[in-house]
C-alpha cells in the first residue's frame, strides 16, 4: 500500500513538472513587467503614428488651401 502511495505521488509530481515545462515552453517566461513595457511601447508607437497622420493631414489641407487660393485669386 505504501508503495502505491509513493508511486502515485511520484506520478503526480511528474505530471505537474511536465505540465509546467510544456506551458512555459508555449507561453514563454515573460514577466508581467515585460508585458507592461511591451504594451506601453505599443501605445507610444500608436500615438506617434496618429500624430504623424494628423501632421500629414494638416499639411495636405494647407497645400490644398494654397492651391485653391492661387486658382481663385488669379486673373480671370
């Protein structure tokens, strides 16, 4: 009986260890702090892209206004 209990405990320990190894191999050892840093970097990149797009839109609008001003302001 004692042998069965010890065998069951060893088998359970092996199952737990294998499960931990498999999950770690799939998900990686990324810590919460690293995930937060990645998320912050992604947010910052997104904000920069949005700012650039806004600047490009503004420049396009200015150029369009300048063209329209030249087209309507010329001798007619």
